[in-house]
């Protein structure tokens, strides 16, 4: 399993636009439904920070998200929205709890 975490801040007047782009990516993912991919995007309490968490099961296509047309459009327009460049890192799961599983 591989997990990538990306954090960035947008300019305050661009937060709603960023949410729309994220929604378009999620809608396309829902249509494509790539196997073994879990993708979550969080907007933090400050209203301008976003955190993307992509987890790929072993053998899953690690380009399943980045190859989407909606994600490419998101990336293309990101430089105009961000206040500081995104910071991405690989992450290792050290614990997890999901009730009912």
C-alpha cells in the first residue's frame, strides 16, 4: 500500500473555486471507480488550507487520479489559486480505526 499526502494553502478568495475543482475530480473518480484507490480531500479549519490523501492498494494504478482530465485541469489552474506551493510526502500508516469493520 502507498499513501501520498499533499498540503497547500489557497488565497482566501479562491477557496470556493478550489472546492469546485475538487468536486469535479471526485465526480470523475465516481464515474471511473479505479480499483484499489482511496482519495480524500480535507479543507482545514482556517478555510484556506487543503490536504489531499491518496492511498493506493498494492498493484493499484498510481496514476488513476493524476491521469483524470478533471485532475489535470485542477493542476493547471492551481498556481493561480495557491498562496504557497503544495508540499507532498509519502506517508506510512501506523494505526487505523474504523468502527463496524
